[in-house]
């Protein structure tokens, strides 16, 4: 990551480059929000695995029933 503090137009993480306002601030996501998103991702992955397992079981039962 660049050290933007040496840029003369640097104000609270914002600076001007080629006439455009650039946001050089770090990600504003808090730790609690990160953990929440990680939990949601884990829960979603569990649901995907359950659905996949159900499909596999259904295919196995289909083979045995024929």
C-alpha cells in the first residue's frame, strides 16, 4: 500500500490525482461485520453441502430401486 500522507492534497485518506478524487482510506468494515459475513459464508456452504449430499443420496436410491 502506498504512503499517501506525503501527497500535498491528502486529506483524511482522500487525495486528488489527475483531477480525480481518490479514496486511499483502508476498508471501513469492522471486525464484527467481518465475522458476521464469515458466519454467513460458512452457513451458506453448509447448506450447499447438504443439498449436494441429498442429490447424491437420491441418485443412489434411484440406482438401487431399478
